[in-house]
């Protein structure tokens, strides 16, 4: 398993979580789309980011 954000315990890309973190986003449609795709929120760093990034704090 690669040590990328998408595989990290701190990464969460559930649409419901992203929509609650960004009020009004779902009025545009959904948190999942061609622009957001698999992006998510890092609960450790409190960032919205690409799932393909890497960081020294990766935890499986």
C-alpha cells in the first residue's frame, strides 16, 4: 500500500463530510464531481487536499 493521503487514516473523502465542512457546496450539486473527484479532508492538518499527495505524518 502506498503512503499517499488516500490510504491514510487521517484522510476522509466522504461526500457528506465534505458537504458539511463547506456549507452551501451541495447547492452546486455534490461534493463528488469532476473537480473534486477523490479529494478529501485531512483531519490531522485540517486541509482539503488531493488524495495523491504525501506527507511525513502518514498513518495506515
